[in-house]
């Protein structure tokens, strides 16, 4: 994960600072989450939400959420599960990732995903995390994640994971 100059900065979402009123990504449920639920999830400690804004601006160009999750090794193929414990496998859930229509096609989705991976690596310094998990909204979203090495769970092609070992390799390259 090479750091490139960017027209965006990613910050922890603050409803008193960041303007979410005009955010529209084309998926009503993702727009609604940012407007109505993100602040509550942060206050209840069920998710952390990060927003991309342009420097010196408050309008949100994109966002993602992270929270803790786990999965059972029997959800994976025998080869993938071979070295994993029989108890729940600790993971980070990339719960949502959305880009405002005005910023789509400019690489912000990739930028947010790389930022989420970086923050996941930071989390591994204080707690065990085996993988990042994402529940893709549709086949197009699943294709986006597979482009970065995410692997579909065998029984659910919309649920994907990326081992932290792979994230580390991406960071080093």
C-alpha cells in the first residue's frame, strides 16, 4: 500500500463537523445509514465511521464503517480453514463503504478501502485480527473487493474476506 498524494483526507466521523446532508451515493440504504444511524452506532460503540472530505471542507465525499466480527472456520474451504482454531475467528467487519456520486470514478473507493486496511493493521497491534470481512451489497461490489484479493466464503459469494497477512503484504509492496 503505497501512500500517494490525495485530494481527500479521511477522518473519524463527527456529526457536529461533517456535512452529510448532500451525500448521495445512489444506494438509499447507504445514504440513510450515514444520515440517520452512523452517529448512533458510534455512540453505542458498535461501529467506527470514517469519512473522506476535501481539505478545508466539511462535505462528505465518501465513508466506511469498521466493527469487530468473527466467523467459524467451517464457513471456509478445508484448505483455508486448516490452520485456524475451532473457536470463532476474530475479524474486522468493513460494514459499509460508499462514495458520493460527485466523487465516483475518481479512485475514492480504493482510497477508502486502503485506509480501512491500514486502520485494520493498526488494530492488530493491540488485538488479534485474522481477516477483514465484507458483505458486498451486490455482484458489482463483490467484483470490486475481489480485485483487491478478497476471497468469497464458499457458501455465500457476497460475503468475502481478506486475511490480515495479505493486507500486510499489500502494505509492504
